[in-house]
């Protein structure tokens, strides 16, 4: 009996060890971190990613994407008296200096220049305070609901807070903009200003740490410590890692470890493709209508799992006629028994209502019948009118006589 218990215990230990080898994520230093699939937005791994923390210069991700959406790259920005007074990393902008918005965006993303970020904010919104309102509105629109921004550069403020999850959402949104992608992975930029001319080297060391890196922004303040939003792409899969509250000695390698863990353990599975026919239905007179999903959907699944995908089509109104692009139901997708998506399904082609000969004949006969009644009534009316007019004529003649 004792030998059996020892064997069972050994087997249990082996099973736990094997599970740990397959599933354990990397040991990351930091107050909070998260790993997200860029295409699906799924959280693949993380810790304390809903905790509100200081973001430092990762703030400039949101500043830059708002400037790209609200401004024009060729805009000329006039530097106010406030800009040279800002603290921290600078490109030494001078009051009254006029400079292109695009150059300021390069400085903000590559050199993490706080004066450039403030100049951008004042140009777009008129003031840093109004720009902060725009930042919070945009964050909520993206889905970053646990953030509050009070400045465009990320210098420490007790009310300037976000979460690793919110930064992942903001970073994922920003990377959908081609110009932002260009800025996010730029390693060097030659700066020429009135006060300072130099070659700027991107302070985001991660760009040199991992093959396939696609960006995006790092930061540091004493309160925030080292912060980083990093992304990389491999085999048509892109992942985003966020680390907050770490150290310079660990954050770059930890970001790489997070992303390597994601690439090794997860893959994207396509569930539906836009305009891919999911069903063909026969309707009246052998007419057919093709049903297609309204959007493409993928899901990140673990490589170490056997994944079972189930699709169920639920139909709504299919009364004729059916117009093309009409929503007629939804496709419910479950992975491993858990519902993951409900996708509206639309008709790919038009189906006209068939011509009803029986109804047409009945309507015609009914119309003829009604017409006949109208003719008879009209005739009677005319006869009465003629009689009435004849009687009146006779009376008038007798009066004359």
C-alpha cells in the first residue's frame, strides 16, 4: 500500500511538473504587466493589469495618435512661452519658433521630448488642459475606462494614471494607423531646430533587443519607474506587451520574454472570414440566398490545447423580398464549449418576391367587378340627370307660354 501511494505521489509530481513546463509564463519584474494579441485584443498573460499606475512617457502614444487624427502633418506650429519651460527631456524649442507638426511628432516619439508634446497639445487644442480633455474622451472611446490623463507628456501628477490593460488598448488602437507605425519603430531622426541640431536616437531600447520588433514607446519618471509598451510580429501574428513600474536592468529583456512566451504558446485561429458563405438557403420558387458574416473574426488559442470550434446559425426574418446586405440572423461561435462571438449574418444577394398569378387573376377580376359597378352607378346618375334637366326645360317653356 505504501509503495502504491509513493508511485501515485511521484506520478502527481510528474504531472504537475509537466503542466508547469507547458503553461508557466516568464518571471517578470514590475508592478503590472500584460500580454495581448494585437489582432483579437485577447489577454494572453498578465499580472495586476487593472491597477492604476503612472505611465510616464508612454502617455505620448495617445498624444501622437490624437495629433495624427485631428491635425495635419504640414501644419506650422508656433511655439508658445509655456513650451520652453516644461521639465524633463527636451529638444530645446524656443518661444516664437515655427516648426512643422510632423517634426514635433518625430521628436515626441523618438526622443520622447516633453516640450514637443506640449507644443503639439497646444496646437491641436489651444491649451494643455483642453488637450487633456480630448485625451480622456479618446481613451474612453477606445475602451480605456480606467485612465485619467492631465497632460500630454506624462510628467508625474497624482491624477495622471492609467493601467497596463488600458495602455495595451491604446497601443493596439494606435498601431492601426500607418503613420503611427512608422513613428513607433523609427530608430533615429535628424533634428534641426533653431536652438538645437542633432541626431536623435530612440530611447526605446527594445527596438534593438528583439528581431521582428514593431515599436512602440518607453518612458521613465522617478514615480513611474521604467514603463514600456512593446510590440513584435512573427509569422503573421503580432503581440503587444506592456510593463509598468520596472527597472532599466530588467524591462527590456522582460518585454522580450513576454513576447517570446506568446509566440511559443499561442496562435491565431480564423473563425470566420468576411463574405465567406456560411449557409445557402432555398426560398420561394427555388430561389437561393447566400448568407455571409458581417465581419472577419479570429481568436488566439493555446498551441498546447486541442481546440474544438462549434458554429450555430440563428435566423431571424426571412420574409420576401430579401434585399442584399440585409441582416437576417447571427452566427454564434463557441470554442471548447465557451461562447466567444456573436456575429451578425447578412444576405449576400437579393431575392425578389415571386409573381403570384393566382393573386393577380383575383385582383384583376375584383378590379373588373368594381369597374362594372362604377359604370352602372355612373349610367344611373346620368339618366337621372337627363330626366331632371328635361323636366326643368318643360316647366320653363310653359312659363314662357
